[in-house]
């Protein structure tokens, strides 16, 4: 089925560990983004990309890196996990022109 | 910067009744998009309805409709004939039309809706 695939669905990390959250879409969307969801705060933009090779920072980029080598993939790297990064992470993609996002199913990350 | 406010953290409604969720936003833009997303307990984010600010006609999708008041910067969601499957977190979101790729999506904090049998 066409859509946005995120892996893993759940992850527990120790403080200081690094990891990569994977995101892939098969809809040929040019735009992809990463959000984190925290209780009472909605979704906040971490990083986004408007096409292969082009990325930029969102509202809360510190502690995260991204790259976009292909249209399909947009991984999010946590460099040195901190308890403040405990959250639910969503990857999303869209066409241009305000068509709305298609979201992945999310990754629940706990940093202990 | 744009902000989106949802003043009702939690709401409940009886099955088959109608409920309205409120959303207000702040922007200096004249062209933009507004969205309502639903997040059921499965955690999946689902697009419910979309409104283009330059269109005066309110968007409708089956049992879901909006009341878009551009001057008041208000974008409420009405759910008619509520069903148990409507139980979810609902997020209001704003996107500038100037951003072709919508990278400036701003989400409200959400309203948790419970549909009671």
C-alpha cells in the first residue's frame, strides 16, 4: 500500500546513545518532514526537506540531524540521546500546494 | 509567526449527537490553508478536512464540516451524527500558501474528543 513507512514503532535508548529513525514514502512526494509530538503541545517541526539534497531546520532542531539522498527516504538521526527527546516522532510527506500531509504511523521513543 | 489555539483540551458527546471543536489562529498572511487532523488511539494521523483561505465556501466531508470565519481567524469543526469511531484527538493546523511545500505547518495543542455510547 502506498504511504509513509516509519521504523521502528517503539524504541528505548539509554542517555548518550545514538540511533536513526527511518522514514520512506512511495508516493513521489517532494516534501518530507519530521515532527515530534509531546502532551499538550501538538506537533512541532524538527527538520524538513523540499527535495533530494535539500534540508532545513524547523522549530526544534537541536540534537537531531537529517539527510535526503533520495526522494523516497528521509532518516532522522539522534546524535546523543537525552531524556528530553522522549517523545512520539512522526514522519510526513506531501505534494506542493497545501494538499496536506500523509503521516507515518509514528515512533514512540523513550530515553532513560 | 503563526500560532494555532485550541481552547478545549477535552470534550465529550453522546453517540448520534453533534459536537463542535474550536480553533483560532493568528497570522498576517492573506493566503493560507487550514486543516483538521484526527488521531485515534492507534496514533495514526488522519486528514479529516481541508480549507483554502481564499475560498469563502466552507468545506464539508460527509459528517464533517467547518465554519471558517476569516476575519475572526476562526476555524471550527462540526461533527454530525457522532460515532464511537470518532473518539480521537483532533488537531487544527495552519499552512502558509506562500510555502509551496507547506513546510510551515503549525499545529494546535489538540482537543481530546470522547464519543459516549
